[in-house]
């Protein structure tokens, strides 16, 4: 029955995340804000609320080890979403208008991976003297602030016309209500995952990556698919890369709330998440660079390379799961 409840909560996340994507697409068309900012900051923050709420709940439940699997597992899954969508819709991706800020945000993401990886791999004392806040947490906050500045200054516009009768105020109100629905479902998902971890002894990092990481990334998955179907790749990419940077902020918030507990829990699974996440982020950067450099949008060779990169990003996630199972 526990898995039935898990699937039911996940289904609720799917419903609300699809509606959030619809309202974000409307905002992109009805306002002067760029799709990169709307997708990378507004939608990313909302679709990452499950990660935020579940991580805070994990601290409250006395299981902070779930956090690193939740955050890094979600980030790896999010990049897999990008890889999958560019793999199956490569022609639409090549022809879409995409903001330049996404690549800059990905660079910040790579730096966040490196900061977190240093903490996990070095074995050195990385907290500030006299307090329990990790140095990596401060670096991540700075990187997120820089990322928001990049997305806010992006001047890319929507590729499609506004064909909806709702006012901006009506869209915002409905968007907020859907966000509240995501929060409630997120709390439920956390409690269910904690029970699964206890009953099946999966290990906090692996349970976080598999059950929390995937379930709390369902909003990114379903909203990204919805945006691609609407032809709004700019908001979709902003959602994915913006969510990943927002997820890293969860480390900082959880680090403060956990007091003396170790949020940056070192394990074989957490190290694998860093390695495969960093590889996926670099592959995603390569895909965006290739799209921006090539002017021939019908080039079969370029499309083929982008499809290969998308496949490798997806393969990175699958390989992580296989390696984690082998370690278990």
C-alpha cells in the first residue's frame, strides 16, 4: 500500500505541474518578462518547491541524509529531461529561440557541483569556525544570485502569440493556487519516502535520489514536456537549468536548519551523483553551444551530434542508477 500512496501523491504532482506550465506559458506571452527569466526563476522556483519542502521535512524528521540524494538526484534527473527532449524533438529545439543566459547559468551550476564535490571528496573541515554553516553553502548562494541576474537580463522573447482570454491577474492567482497544491503533495511524498527508506533499508542517499529525487522532479518533467509541446523551448530550458541552481540553494537552507547535523553526507551514492551530475551538466553545455554556433538549422550532422549528446545525458542518469544498485 505504501507504493500505492506514493504513486497517488506523484499523480497529484503531475496534475499541478502541468497547470503551472500552462500558466507560465501564458505569462511569457502576456508580459514583457523574458521566457528565460519566467522559466528559470519563477517556474523553476515553483517546480523546485517539492525539493525545498521535502528537504526541510527531512531535516524535521531527523533524516538529513535524504537531502543530498534528493537535491543531486533531482538535478541529475532534470538534466536527463533536457537530454530526452532534445533527443526526441531535435528539429524543434534547433529552430527555437533560446536565451543566452542558459549557458551562463549552466556554468554557475558546474561551479556549484565543484564546490559540493570538494566538500564530499576532500574530507577536509569546510565549515566556518564557530558555526555549522558549510563554506560550500555560501558559495552556492552567491552563484544563485549571479544566475538570477543573468536570467533577469535576458532579452529573449516568446516564439508564439497570445491566444488566451485570461488577464495577467487571473493567471497569477491560478498559478499561485497550483503552487500551493505542489507544496502539499511534496510534504506527503517526503513522509512516504521516509517510510520506504525505513522499511526497505535502501540508504538515505539512494532513497533520496530514487524516490524523492524522481518524484520531486516530476513537476520539472511534466511542465517541461508541456512547454515543449507549446514550442516554448526557452522557458523549458530555463525551467531545467534554473531548477538545478535553485535546488543547490536547498543545501544552504537545509545546512542552516540542520544545525549540527551533516547535510553534506559523504557516501558512495553522493559521490556518484556529483560525478554523473557534472558530466551531464557539461554535456548539456555542449548541446547549447552547438545549437548557438551552427547557423544551418537543417544540418543533419549537427542534429545527429545533438541527439548523441541527448542520449549520453540520459545514459548518464541510467548509469548512475546501475552503479548505485551495484553498490547497494
